[in-house]
């Protein structure tokens, strides 16, 4: 019992010493401590103000601005009018195009989306290099659009003859496991392996579509490719 009391008394004394040291430190550095706290408060208020009065309005303006070029792009798709794609990219006297939105509203979601649409416009103009540049800058936002972008990147690399990068991005697209993208990307990857004479990998990719996306497998007519790859691979 005596040892316990001594231990308790010792701890109490040590606590008092620590408290006195802290009080002495505080008194000595009071101005510095207040300065740091005020500095943190000012930064916090500044961040809130920037978000409320700069970031939110900028995002809203960008979201409104992107509607017109999206409409132009849709018109181009429905009519085949190449001028609509140019207008969607460059804008006109009344509305900004995707390229202006990317520059003027950088860091907004709309600017990121504009990169994807700009790439689609470049594809329509057969400008593979610019399309790739835009797609590689596009950051993940919506899963479906992101994995669609990965598949399109693979298509463009394949068109350029860069087979290894094409394989890499088809695999990225497949990893999304989206019903609309993954089976198509796997099928395209299978066809790429088929061109190389790699029937084993071609078979694996066609079989993947059947095993995981049977409805799409049927719609896309993959069965004849699977059967041919199966025979060639000696399955």
C-alpha cells in the first residue's frame, strides 16, 4: 500500500511539474501561439471564401457553357455535318467551344468533360494525335465514360500501329466490368491477338465475353470467333 501511495504522489508531482513547464512555455511564447492560431483561422476562412465565391460559381458557369458545344457535337453526329464538329471544338460568335472551356475553366468538372468531347470531335475529324492527347489528359469522373475513354485510347493506339499500348488500354477498359464497355473491349483485344496469331489469348478473351456477358456475346456474334479460336488454339 505504501509503495502505491508513493507512486501516486510521484505521478502527481511529475504532473504538476509538466503543467508548470507548459504554463511557462505558453507565457513565453504567447504571441507566437496566438499568431499561429490566427494564421490557421485566416487560411481556413480564405479557403471557404474561395470555394464559395470562386470555385462554385466557376463550376456553374462551366457547366452552363458546355451545353452549347455538346449540342453542336450531337448535331454533327446526327447530320454528318463536319462543320458542327469544328464549331463544337472552336466555338462561334455566340458560344464557347470545348477548347475554350478547357482553357478558361480549368480544374472544373466541365473542363474535364470537355476534354473527352473534344477527343470525340477530333476522332470525327480523323485527327488521331489530338484525340489521343485529349483522352490521355481526361481524368476519371463517371465510370462508364472513363472506361469508354480507355477503350477509345486503345482503338487509336491500334490505328497508329502501337499494339502494346492498345493491349494495355483494352485491358484497362475491361477492368471496369461495365456491361457496355468491357465485352466490346475484350472482343477487340481478342481480335488483336488473333491478328498476331496468338490464338490462345484470342480464345481467352472471346471466352471471357461468353462467360461474363452472355447477352452481349450473342448480340455481338462472338460465337463464330470463339469457335475459330478454339480450333486454332487446339482446345
